[in-house]
C-alpha cells in the first residue's frame, strides 16, 4: 500500500478499533466487591436490574466531542440517565473501574471527578445541577506514556482513591478518558465520560466547590486541541485543578472476592447496617456476607437478624451460583478483549 502514509494508516487502524467495544465501564470493584456497571447487555433487557452505572446512549462506542462540551451530553455521556443504585465506599478507600477494553491508539488522559448529589441521592438528581470537582488525573507521564496506556496495562482498569478528606454523602463519580488520536484538528478530541453512583462514608469534612459538567472544558483548551504526534515536552490536562487532598495512587487491579448488589434505597447509612451484619453473620464466606449485607440495606427498617425471608432464604448455593455467573461474565469480557485486540 505505497500510497498510505503511516499517519493515514494509523487513522484507518484507529477507525477499525473504534468498531470494537471500548466505550463502556462494565463494573467497578471496591475492596474486592464487584458491582455491575451499565454494561451493554442491559440495553437489551426489558427490566434491567439496578446497577451503579449510569445508562447512556453509547452502544455505538461513540464519544462526546468538543462541539458538545456545552451540552448535557458531556456530563455522563450521550442522553445519560441516572443509575438506579449505588455502591458504598469509605473515604480513603479505592475504587477499581473496569472498562470492557481500550484501544491502544486512543491515547490521552484519564480523569476522575466527584459531584455531590445532596440528601436525595444520585438516583434522582438532575444531572445538570451537578458540580464536579477533580480528584484524580493522569495525562502524559514521561513524554510518551499516557494515562490511557497505564489503564490498558492495568487490565483496562483504573484505580482511583476517594480522598480521605471528603465529607460523607451521595456522589456521582465521573470517570473519563479523553482520546486524543485526532485531537490535532478542531473538534477532534473524543471524550468518554462514565458516571457511577456512590455513597461515601467516613469522617471527612471537605465539601469542595465544583463546576457544572457543561463548564468543564472548552474546545480550544490546550489539552483538547493538541497534536500528540509531535514530541510534547508537557501536556496540560484539561478541566479544573485537582482539589487539595486529592490522592494519586499507583495503578493496580483488585481481585474480585464477592459480588455486591447495587443499593437502591437511601436508607440511613447503609454502610453502618452492612458492617454489623457482616461481622455477626456466622462464619459465612465473604461472598455470602457481602451480598446479604447489601441486600439487607435495601430494607431500611429491618435489622440483619430479622432479615426478610426473601433475603435470608437465599441459599449459599444460590449465592455461589450468582458468583459463578459474575465470574463467567468476567471471563467473557476477557475473551472479548482478547478477540478485539
Ligand atoms: C482483567 O479483567 C477482566 C475483565 O475485563 C477479568 O475477567 C480478569 O479477571 C482481569 N484479570 C486480572 C488478572 O485481574
């Protein structure tokens, strides 16, 4: 193919890669507990289960471009609607965010924000009211390694720490990769935001100010309109400055030890309910206590001891089956990854 310059070949390869499933976070893992995200298969279910990931119209693995930076699509991806449940995480703990896969050509920064949802929680919050503050960012690491390269090397997953100083409450975690392979031309950057609902527990007191999703970026930001095929001595990560108290972590990925169910009630401090339940459960395997604890919190007025029959009647066998299903799902993702690469 003598007429192909290496750059146009690159563009063709990037185009081919974009057909592959790379636009979604399939799950998150918190201290070994697997929470399902809004994976693509949920789009085909009549009554999808409550998950912690926001639904978005990105089955096409599409992105949000700079021409939509002032539209609501930039907040949590195209036509995004609230996740129906949330995960609980203690301030200072880490969340592992698993992407279905990520193409090597789609180089760029990985960024994480939080926005407080108020006392009514994130399941019903109006996304346009959310104000995001930045808790994590990795751009160009050493002149050639990008955040996205670290993510790929980390099994297509990203580890982010919820800063220990953050006040307890309901938050949207806005996790984002910005692919810069075409960003040398106007409107060429590709933002892939993914939103996850969490409840932060702990004793932090900070409530950092944030900015609306539609005010995060501008089309001509130095980190948005940038040619990455030249030697860059530095790269300016777009968006507001990191909050004081943000913690940068070395990437690693967590083994899944249990499957947790998204919590669908605001409850009164689900974490407080979950902890005693777990410790009082008689010598149960971690997978069992976790599932039971998470399920128990959806019934606000009941203690774990007086657990609903439907919850407690779930046999260890059923729970093991659920865990096996999760493992099978995870294996299928691994196969997809291998296939797409
Ligand atoms: C990598 O991620 C896949 C899910 O995409 C998972 O099934 C697999 O166990 C992970 N590998 C490791 C070593 O954690």
